[in-house]
């Protein structure tokens, strides 16, 4: 039995931590029961299947972040407009449940009107980073399927932009004509660095350079591992070129898994930027803990 549950509910995963009131992790469980596999009436059973044995007889606070709060999720948790601090439990959506032991609060996402942009889940990772680094002023980059660049000042999200870089790389490498030229694994650091530098200097040529990967494979037997690294460098280089107003001259913190963050860290370091790397799961948990502390302060 635990005092409360911290829940990270993404599109493809469900992570639950059983927590003590002091913030110690008593248990951790994961499953593939992500939002994308569930109808609205399937969320409560999925949570009980995974973490029912963490519940006591009484009422258990459950704080949820991520896609469970999307329009297709358990209950829609409306976005909070920037500028704002990462939203806490005071702005969460309370979910009605059949099991009386559950007291479920879903944290909202964050929205930006112009240019139009949204985040859901990343704001909790940002909250976790700021809980550990309360004096941070700078830029947080969250690489991934949809990479985000977030300007932080005085503890608030001031602005952000999202780039479909990871999704583009996945599609280009596995479904486009380049799938015949790009290896599924492997790397070449020099090819990556050169592609980033070329695209930062001439981003308008990216589309032509993408087709050159196919042509060089046919005409010059371009190594497929080199092609994979070059493809990554082209799409990340284009992202960095567009996001230059965010990172130029800034202190940049990366939140993500090592395999995803390393190319960004290498590319930014080549531009002379100091880069701090942190782990997604830890930042998510710290953000949920910060939300729970807010709940304790506001509950008589």
C-alpha cells in the first residue's frame, strides 16, 4: 500500500509510481496500455489492472500527466495559456470513477495562441526540472517524435515551438524512397556533424540533399550507416536552423533519453553552447511530486 500514485500516461505507455507522502518511490509498474489503445471507459480498468494492489481501503490521491488528459483520453484537461508556470493540481481536471478508492486528478497541458502550439506531458517534465533547478533561466529542449524548444524565465513558460523532426526522420527512413538507402541501425559521427553544419548554413537545400542520399546510394554505393547519420543530421540541422532564436547564446537543458538527446547535444556543442542533459522519467516523476506537494499545501 502507498499514500498516493504518480501516473505518466502517454500514447503508447502507462507508468505508475506508488509514492509515500515524503516523496519516496515505494513501487513502480509499467504497461503498454497507452492512451492510443484505450476507449474512454478503458482507462479506469487499465489503471486498476496495473496498480490496484497499490491501493488501500481508503481514498488514494492519483495525479496523472500526459495523454490521458487529451480529447481522446480519460477526460479532457483543458490547456493553460502561456505565459504560465507549469500547471499544478490547482488547475487539474477531477475525474469521476466507479471505484471509490480512486481520487484522480489529470494535469492540464499548455497552449500558445500565436504561433499556434500545444504541449501535453512535457509541461510536467519542465515542472520537474524547475523543481530541481528553481533559478534556471534559459531554454529547455525536449527532443523526440515532436521536439519542443521552450523559453523559461522567472519560473514560467514564456514561449515554445514544436518540430516534427522525430516523426519526419521515422517516416523518411522507413516509409519513403530513402528506406532503400538508410540502415535501420548504425551511425557515423562525422557524417552527422557535416550534415548538421551544411543544413544550418543552407537550410533551403535540405529537400535536395535528402534525395541525394538516394542518388549517392545508387551511383556511389553510399554506406547505409553513413546515410542514416546524414539523414539525422539533415533533419536536426533544419530544426536547429529554425530554432536558432531559442538557443543562440542561451543555456540549453535537454530532457530526454540518452539515445535521443546525444545527437542534439553533439550538434549544439559544435555551436559552442553549454548543454545540460537530464532524464525524461526522473523529470516526469519530479514534476508529479511537485504537483502533489501543491495539493498538500492547498488541502486543509
